[in-house]
C-alpha cells in the first residue's frame, strides 16, 4: 500500500538517505564564533592563493632536458644574421664563410640582403651621381689631376687610390658618397655542420690556390678602417620561443684605428619537441676579443673585420615540453580545498574547546 501523495519515484529517492555520510546539523544547534569567522576568512584567502598558484603551474609548460651524443653530422646549418655597419659601405661589405673542411663561400649573396644607410642610420637610395651637374669634384685628388671628374663614389675612391691617398675619412662628407655611408646586412647563410667562421673583413676576398685571401691596398686604410657594428640578431638554426640569443643587441664602436673583432661561439645542438612538432636548432655561448691591428699609420698586424668563429659540442640536448594533465590539476585543486578546510576545522575545534574549558574553570573559580 502506498501512502497518499507518495509516488514510486519519491519512495526510491527517499531510500538514498541511508547512504548519506554527510550528516546535517539543524540550524538551531549551530554555534557561530568570532574565531570561527576569522578562520573561515583566512581559509578562503588561502584557498584562493593556492588555486591561483596551481592554475599558473598548470598553464606553464615544463621543459625536460636529456643529453645524448650528437649523430646529426650530415645536416646543413642556417645562420641568421642582422648586422649594421654604420661606417662601411655596402660595396665594401663582403660576407664570407670558411670552414675546417676547406669549403669557402665568397661574398655570400643568395640569402642575404644589403641595405644602404645614410649618416643617420636610415635606409637610403644609394649614391648621388654628380654627372647631372657636370664634372664632379675629386676633392684632394684634384691636386694631382685638376681635369679629372669624379661623378660617383667609386670614381672618387679610385682617384684617391691612384694617387696614393687614403679615402675613408672623406666618405662621410663627400657629396658623391655621403648618402650611403653605412650598410645593414640581414638574411641567412647556409654552412656545413663543421667548425668554421663567418666574417666581414677588409679587402676583396678571393680563393687563391685553395686558400681564402683578402686583397687590399694598404694606402687605402692609412686613416683607419672603421669596423663599428651592431648585432641585432644572430641565430644558429630556427628561433624557438624561450631560447636566448646572447649576441643580439651587441654594439661595438670604433673611435680610431682599425679593429679586429673576434666572437668565439660554442654551439650546442638542440632538439625542441612539443606542440606537435620537432625543431632542430642550436643554443650557444660566446666570448669575445677585440684588438686594434693598426699599430701605426700604414702598418697592420692583423686583418681588420668582424669574425664569428663557431665550433660544435659533441653532445645534443633534447628538450621535451611536458604538459600537466587536466586530471592532475583537478586532483590538486580538490586536495587544496579539502586540506585547507580540514586543517581549518581542526584549528577551530581546538580553539573552541579550549575557550569552553577556560570559561568553565573561570566559572568554578568565581563560585
């Protein structure tokens, strides 16, 4: 027999009361205390702080490193460059590569772009042709041949060279040259995966008898060869998020003379694996050295230029991105909430019982 108003569904649901492990206390028997309210506020703040910390840990990707022997020796290496030479014209900047296997690349141009810069370091359209104004002046070289015309920067430099005069000091002011006094080089250079160097140095680079040489007239650099430079980017392989580039932002200024800059780069082959892709690249550390190789006017003890000398370590670093599963995050959040409330409840119970005993003792003492 069913009681009036009791449905079969209601009867089934009422049976679930037997499984209730969360016994309820009637509101009339609840006691609220000031210490309990303070503990509750502290508990909620603690839970919020721990939750934010756990959420930050969940969204941050952990990178696990493994070191193994590098066997990828047959690969090509792409070197990404972005370097500004504020006092070297683009026709004087030749990016060359030399490696320990004897492979040479002279004036690499395929993957590199050269941009002419004016005296303010801004891109320019190049030299101004003075031919439209008639016969361009040859400045100091005119003392040797007054009838000679120098209508562009190349002709002006040739006039100085023919008469044994250094010309670097007039490039910033000569009307034929002043609109293009600097050069920015950017792009990629492909090299073999063996030790070697990439450099920009004085003179015309050539391969002679299998050797890489630079030809120049010492009289042309009697007043110095300004190798001031700023490295905006230097990467060995593909750039990966979070990877440092120690030489990016490096600037060297030459006030006088002719300097030779060496950057000794130690490359560490690295594989980044994560987000569904695998990237082969290189991390690196660097030390540098600079030297004025013009001991006196017209005499050099080294080749002025900028040399990026690199070598490889025999080990490879395998970096794997490790993400935290959602189940781990939810488990940690539940543990935080449950743990904080449990500890808070124990502290509240201790304080409340202590307070009751203290009142009881005081009551007996007053009697």
